[in-house]
C-alpha cells in the first residue's frame, strides 16, 4: 500500500515539474515575439538652390557666387549649365553680366570667363553669405563689401590666384580679359591656404519651393512657349520652351552677332532652365563725380555704372512649364533676401523645383518684354546685327573696369 502511494506521489511530482516546464516555454515564447519596427518619418531636406531632394553625397557648404562675363566677344562661356541659379542684369554701356550660384566648390567645373564685381549682384547674395568670386570690382561694389563686413568671403582675382588664362583661347584671338577661368583646384587651394570658413549652411531655400515629393504646381496664367527680354538696344535674352525636357532653352542677341543659341562650352549643350523670373526695377546710372583714372592718371570718363533700386520691389513674371504668371518681388536692404509673392502681395509664390534664371530688367524696358503661346520664336523679330557695335560694347566695358 505504501509502495502504491509512493508511486502516486512520484507521478504527481513529475507532472508538476512537466507543467512548470510547459509554463516556462509559453512565457519564453511570448516575450521573444518581436514587435514591428515603426517606419521612420521622411525628413524634408531640399537642396536650397533648386528645391529638389538632396542626394546622399550632398555637401552642406557655403554657396559660391561667380561673376561671369557676357560681352559678346567672350562667348561661349563655361559653367552656365552647372549654375543652379543664374542672374543676369544690365551693367555699363548696355551690356549685361551674369552671376552664377554653385555648390560643392571642391567639384566646381571650369567657370568663366570670370569678370569684375558689380553691386547689383553682390547685394543679392549677402543674405546667403555666399563666397563672392570676381576679378576686380567697381568702387561702389567695394563700399558695399566693406559696409557688409564681407571681406573674408570676397575673393578678388586681382589679388588671389583663383584663375588661369586659357592659352587655346588666346591663340584663337580672344582678348586676355576674356580668357580668365576658375575651377575646383584653384578655388580649393585658395580657400585652404587662407583658412576660409566654408562650413556654412543656408538656413532655408533661396525660393519658396513646392515640396519635392508633391506634384509640380500648375501655373495660372497665359501660355508662354517663347519669350524675349530686352536689357538694352544691344543686349537681349530669348528663351524657347522645349516640350521634351520641359525646360527653356536660352539664346542671346548682341548688336555685333544677332541672335545665337547660348551654349556651355563645357558640355556643348544649349543652356536651359526649369524656372524663369523676369523682375522689373528702376535702373539708372550712378552719379559720376570724376576720378576714373587710367594707369597714367588720365580720366577715362564716366564708367556708366548702373544703380538697381531694390528698396521698394516691383512687378515681374514667373515662367514654368510653358505658362507665365505675373508676380510681385521684394528685397529691401542689402541684408534682406529676394522674395516673390502673387499679385496681391499677401501670398508667397510657390516655385516649382529645378534650376532658375533670374533677370533684373530696367523698368524702362517693360513694354518691350514679349512672350507668345504660339509655336514660333519671338527671337525671329530681333533687330539685325550691327557689326560696328562690337567696338562700342568693348569700349564701354573697358572704360568701366577698375
């Protein structure tokens, strides 16, 4: 009988132990089941100059603004298709000049011909603290540089080894002032040797871009497949919309050459943009007190430097995707950014992503601005070339150079 109860007790103990094992196994199984990993929320991180999503290798560095010659005798230029934003404005003698905005200076392509600085361009980039690259400058520009305490980020090729003269162009008969180019190697060497701080990130995009993961905004306006911007009698810029690339392809007129497509000598491609801005402003010559002296102390005459009034803003146009909208623009003081609104002035203009061209145009030329929705180019109505004008253009630029 005792043996019977002993057997029952042993069986009960075994069952108890087995039940414990089963319980442990169930507990272990419940704690080891992995919870689903939450999907991270994408961070909106646009390229500040184009609004597109930054690539993985994007470098948050100081933007580089380079003055680029546009006198007809210097064309074709290099680097225009690499500029993420390209500004054009009238300078002396009716000629125009470019300023391109570039990022990643360590991979900068060949850019140029590099030319002298003008205050209407410099005042546009001060709020972004861009590196300003040029060869020479007007005295007015230097005053703005000094007043803005900008000398560390002002790179003048007269004193810094940032350019080289292209021997092939010299052999082709180009004048030396039209053969100076900069590139990544020269600029990087200068910045490193002078310990220039390039660790500067733009705190917000240059324009109020449409979010890159949203559909492009459909502009509300008239069709604009071709347009012409008159800067002066001798300098005009034309754009024709390419429906394949959805970009505007540039051509330029000069009185010495007529209308010719604008090519980037680096890649052989016609220069083109996603966005066009045409901004009308009061532009008039600065007062000339005398003192524009040559090396022999002789007064060369009025350099005809042009003053752009940014104080009150004005009207303009935004062009994208074959459509044109009328807009308002504002800037104000040197340290304030250029911004755009709708015509009411109350709503910020939403700009589609991509590369942009910005023209600052004399208000006197407002009535000469043309565009068409027809399948034809407004450049067809440009004036005929005037061969005698080339010397006058070159003389105007030479008189103005400091």
